[in-house]
């Protein structure tokens, strides 16, 4: 019996054949912690008797969730991270560098065939470039930093074949939301998702990150894609070490194979307060909004901002709407400035914030008021997600968010693109 992508990658790193359901200890290629999870990991590292990180070149700590710091307590935790990174010789991406899940692939830390762990649930993002990447807790992060290894239960895999050609005005975020609605929030619990089909092959690598990012929203441990020519070109410009992509065998065993023809897929919107409560935009069109958010690890890359800028350029955001723009990284911000994308968004009425997680996590940068409605390019819309349990969060593509910001109500982006 052949092997899935997940089985192949974990087997290579465990040094033996590892099948779904088996427990293994495997060597990890890269380890990431962010400012919401790393302070606890540092404490656990020391409680384990840790003195020195085993492979400091394989570790990056990122200050992105509360950046710049909004309160004294957070500032002290950031100082702890800076001291630990300096003493251990690990890479620190400080305030302004951007979101961890944009930075790691962008800065060449992740390659096809890698095994990567991060103390953040959306570490699944790097599956778009053929890495088995998954989120772990702070204690596991500490163990990985101490030993360079971690235990894994090899997940079974579900294959998703996405057929057809997306209509104009429909993007990878719409695909991700559609999948989330189809599978539901626990429909792939502890499975590795494998995505294939012409919809995936037609997308840019940036767009594919959006889909793998949201694999965890259906409970998946990883969201894997094959390393085609687009991926290899993306990686070749960033990674300076050898790597070995993994592809599934023709006779690989899956718990399920699902096929979807997305040729007629409309723009999709997740409505409060569940990520899997997904509807076509037509069913929620006209809902008044008070805030619109462009950014996050799901849709804060240059391509996302360009889509929004095409809709907003030369126009003005509705006077009743606050548009917050959070580039996913410093590189995205600089390139967006060079191309005039940032200027177009700001001239339209956008409020630019520091590259990072921005308003997504609800610690600062745009906490909504009671009863306010937000439409965001983020990946979660749970009660309180943006810092106020009495607000209402809708999730959509950058195009839908931009079109809605113009009209002051949820709007089909295809109307703004005519």
C-alpha cells in the first residue's frame, strides 16, 4: 500500500516507515513561537532543566500578536522573549516584522518536505508549500527547542479534489470558506487534508496559503499540497538549503476522497458566530457594517491587498465604515508602497496599522463596540475573537471586504468589479 504526503514526510523524519495511527518521535526542521505562547514555553523550557536550545538555527520567535505592545504586562513578556532569543542565539522577529505565518515561508525558513511545528494553531499554513506543519502547545514547543525532536501521532488523510475554474470575483478565501462549510468545524479532526485538482494548480502560491491556513478550522492537523512548478519557483527564491518534496503514491490510502466542482462557486461569507456557518454572499448582502479589516495570516499578503486596492482605488470608503489595513509583513508593506497599493488603500480611507496580527486577536488595533458588525479577511469569527463578545464578525475574501467597505453593507464584489 502506498503512502500519503503526511506519512512520507513523517516517516523520513522518524527514520522509519510510519503509517497512520502510529506514534513516532521525529526530528523537526523548524520551530516557531509567537508572543502569545512563547513566554509559557520559555518557562516550561527552564522547568525541564533546559540550558541551551539544541538547534538555535531552527528556531524563530515572532512578536506579532500584540505588536506594538498595548499594555505593561505584555511589554514585560516581550522583554522576556528578547532576552531568551539573545541568550540562546535564536532568530527573533520583533515588532513590525509581521505575522509569523507570512514570515516563515517568506524568509526561507520552510521548504517542501519539511516537518515544522509552531505554537500557533494556524501553523498549518505552510502545507501550501508541501511542508507537514502543525500547531503545538507551549510545553511541546519547549520540548522541541530542548531536543530538536517531538512526538507525533501520524494522522490519517482526507483527499480533496477541487475541480473546475473559479469565476471572476471568486478567490481562494471563498474556496476555503466553502470547504469549511462543507466539512464543518470538526469534520476533519486529527486528519491531514490533501488538496489537489485544477483549482489548486491555477492558484498562486500566495492564494494557496489561504486555504492551508484554514485547514485547522475543520480540525485538521495539516493542510497539504504538492510541490508543483509554482511552489518550487517560490521556494527557490527563498530557501538556501537542500530539501525533498513529498507527493502521494497513486495507491495511497485515504479515509475519504471528496471531489467538488467549483466552477459555479459564488463569493462566500462566514456569518457569526461560527467559521463553518457559511453562506453565499447573496444571502447576507445588505447587512450593515461598521468596520472592515484587510490583513491577518489568512489574507494579508501583497496579492490580497492588490485585489482590494483594485476595487478601492480612486474611491472612498463609506463614511460609516472604518477600514483597517494590516499588511502581513514588512516586506508586504514595502512592496505595497512601491507599487502604490498602500497609497490607494489609505487614500480611499484605510487606516494603516503595524504589520502583524492587528485587530484579529482582539488585544488592540480595532476592538469593535457593542453591537457593531465587522467584515474581515481573518479566519475566525467566534464570540469575542476581536476583543468584544457583543460584536458580530463576518469573514470574507479581500474583494468582498473591499466592496462592502465602499457600500457600508455586505456587498457582492462582482458588482464593484463591473
